[in-house]
C-alpha cells in the first residue's frame, strides 16, 4: 500500500524533541495550534504518532487523511 498524506492538528505548541523526530513532516504553527502535514508509510505510523502526541500530554484536535493531490493549506 502506498504512503498516504495526513494532516494532524494539535492544540498548542509541539515540543522541540518531538519536532526533531518529525523532520519529514511540514510543521505550521497557527494561533493556538500546530499543524503537521506529510506522508506516513502506513496506519501503524499514524497510530504511533497519535500515541506519541498523547504520551506528551498534548491535545489532539484532528487527524485527516488527505486526497493524493491535496497539498498543505496555505499559511494564514
């Protein structure tokens, strides 16, 4: 199965150590939330990312699988 593109919204700022682990994802900081955007190899990678976010005590707002041709939303 090919990689899928996801958008993950988290309330607040993501700690630098987690951002270092996510260097393959695009990070956009918007007021009151952080948006991660990028391809993940499979569902276990998605679950692993969600578990890591939860383990850091961050509030997960949304996880969306994007259509193949959709890119990151423009910064506001």
